[in-house]
């Protein structure tokens, strides 16, 4: 995603011929379903609060939340939202045409 917003920063409004194609792919990433699944109580074993530690190296987010979280998916979505913002900032006139799509994708989050 970094590539696309750096390219938009470089080209500005000249990105217009390719903007819709790039933005469509970025918005698909934003609209991707999250992969959160609740852990079964039998799998859990111990109390998650009991396993909590202030030491960030020993901390397992899945144990604390009692959910399995796809962090790669969340990272991709965060990068996509960042790219949308930078692209809008770098090419505001071109971005206005896609405003409805952008708003719908961001509301989906």
C-alpha cells in the first residue's frame, strides 16, 4: 500500500488515469471480512485474566481477548486506510469522484 500513496504523492493529480483501478483494490482490502473467531471454553483451559502480564513479550492477545485474531488481516486493513488518506490528501480533486465508495468502505470498518 505504501507504494501507491508514495506514487500518488509524487504524481499528484496526474495519477487520475490509474486512480480508480488502484483505489478499487485498496477499498477491497478495507472491505475484507475480519477473521475473528471466539475460542471454545474447553480450549481456553485457564482464566485469561489470570494469564495477563504487564510484560508485553509474554502477552498473547488471543488469550486475553478469548478470540483468535488474524493480525495480518488487521495490518493490511490499517495500511489500506492509511493509503486512502494519503491518496486523498495528495490528489483531492481526483479523490472526490470516488468519495461515495471511500465513505462506504470506511463505514464498513
